[in-house]
C-alpha cells in the first residue's frame, strides 16, 4: 500500500521525501521491521524510538514516522528517504495499521470489554454464549488470541499493540468471523492501541484502585476517563449499575444507548439476590432476561462471577440470544487462571487466580470463605515495578481474610523480591494472623501444600494465566499447574503425603 494512503487519517506535522512509495509492513519495534517497512519511532517510557532508526533501516525500513519535535532534516538517514513527523506517534501507528489491513473492524461486529476486574472471564463468557447462538467468534485478550476453539497465538499483555490487533482482526475477517471481542485495558486506551477501531458494544465491568503509578495512571480520574473513552467510542454500552463510579456513565453519556446489569440495584438485567447460590465449584442464580427470570448456572465460583455472567448476558442480548443458549454456554465453561481449581493426587482444594489488586484479592478470599470447610491458606506475592502503595493494603486483606498467609515472589521484574514481601508484611502484622515469608515461589507453594489438610482451601493468587516468571527483563517458563503436580508427586514419593484412593 502506498505511504500516502497509509497516512490519510494521520495528523501530520511535517514531511520530507517522496511519499509515493509502496509499504509492505509496519511496526514500532525495529526488530520486527522487514524489507519495505514503515518504522514508527515512538518514545517509550525508557527508550527513545529514534535511537532504533538505524536498526530499522538495516532490517529494511523504507520510511519513518517520528515524534512531532524531531527535526526531519537532522535525521541521519539515506537521501530522499521519506520521513514524517506526526502529532501522536502511537495514534499514527494505530491509524496506519487500520489502513494497512483495510479497516477490518468495520467488517465484523466488535465488542470491547474494560474494567479493573473481570475482563478476561467476561470475554470468554461472551464468546461462549455467542458461539452457542451459532456465530463465529474471535477473541483477543490477556490469555491468547482465538478464533472459535482454535488458539491462534499466546499473548503477553491484556491488549496487544495496535498493529497486532489489526492483523488479528484482518485474519478474523478472512476466516468469516462474525463477532470479535477485545479485552481493552486502560493503558490500551491511554496509548491509543485501539484508535481507529470501530466498536459496536463497550462493556464497563467495574472500577477499583489499580494501575496508579508513574508508568501508568497519575490518579483515579485519569484511570476512569481512559476506560470511559471506550464507551464514548462504542455505538452501544453496557455498565455495572452496582458500581458507584461506573453507574455515573449514564449521566456522563446521556445520549448513549446503555444497558445495565446489577445484583443490588435496579437494572435492565437484574439478578435476584434471593436466588444466588455459591459453592466451591459453581454459581447458581436467576436473572431478568427478556421480561422473565431465568435460572443460570456457571462453573466459575464467586459472587464476582455472577457480575461477569450478568455483564456477558447483557452484551449478548444485542445479538438475540436465548436463555437456553446462555445456560448451555455457561454451565461448564472454564477460564485459565480464573478461580481455576487444580486437580491433584492429594484431593486438596487448590485454586489458582489472577487476583493482583486489593479489591480482587478481597473478592476471591471472601468468596472462598463462604464455602470453606477448613482453613483458607493464601500463598501469594505482588509484582515488582508496579504500584507499591497497594502492598500493605493487600497484606492486611490477606491477614484479615485468610487463616494463614504464605508470602512468596510474583513477577518481581527489577525489584528485590524480599523488599516487596517485607512491604506486604507491614499490612499483615497488625492483623495478628500467622504468616510465613518464603521468597522462592515454588518453595512457598510447597509449604502451603505441606500444611494443608482435607477441607482446607489453598488460594494462589497472582499469576493466573501467566506461564512465566519475570526477573530482570527475562521471562522464565513457569506453569503453576505443573509445579503443583510435580511438588505433590515428590511429596508422595518421599512419604510426606499420602495420595487419595
């Protein structure tokens, strides 16, 4: 595609060179540029994109897009090489990606799901319901990219970079996908990863404090406004009417077609709180749907799962789904790393979850406390290079709601893991509850299993679907399910534990 056409929607500041040039690929990562490529030099949090221009050219870049303050004539590039300065390089990347892939979001129905908690589970619930309705469905989220039951590729962030999103949407169009669902993080909105995408429905699940740090959002107002932006750009919106902040969306967007869901407050899709049943393996509830109460069962335990299901049902109502299709879709649905029960030879209840914020940790521990027959053992840590203020807060929550806490490493990134755990410890100590610090995650899990008895519940929040541990820029393979199985095999072999018959 000609460069002139690619930048037709981009706000250009200045340009040099002949823009009548055929472009065969686009990227902001110089390592992924190929012959005939357009390199978008973005200033990141720690690196300046123009530093990588020589690498991009070496790999085949034939044109450049740079930040607005870059003097194009001062760039050390081949003579007559096209270079364009734009008002917003991240937005330019997204807009050129949309053009390059022929605006695929306009050729299918696109659903965006945002919120602090519940995005992943809700996307899978929506996907399952729409598939039961007979539609071909694509999903782009924090676990992987899917087309129906086929995994296209694993992902390493909630919302991929814009060029990757448009590539996946284009593939979905080629594969006759009817509806695509995207998990949309606040960072994705802030960094324009979905700019140029045409959303039919935007869902706002909830809002609690998270992602407040120098590299993310300066305050909760910015965090909320980034999420609100998705609904502003969607034709229809679905919101949680039980969330005090989210329900303000109706006032802020009075002209928008908005459908609501709730348990405690009035809503278009109202769960009857008197019908709610929560066990260690499923939820059961009745919800107002098409004018009557319908009984629904889902295999992901916890009150928060009822909200996720209600939100998914509200979204799918736009597609004319039936109550029977909803029941079929949700009854046996499992989502990797979301209240995921790990089968094991000891017959222990071991749950892996992605909870990594104060509100999500509190939700999962309150949920298991409602059905735990024995003690609740919580083995966890928090990620490094993220909001440190939440560490003692989460420590207090674990101390208050768990019977025993094991503090162990999470995604430490570039921080000292013991320092992170000591900051969590500050919150646990005042609760007076027992705890133990074991820096190594595997050893921490081993200890939790060693003290668990039948009827106890081991909750392991943090990693969820992540299949790696990150330290100093390196991601080491780490699947907690396999780790648990191996530890239990070793315990059985040594005679420390006895398997169930």
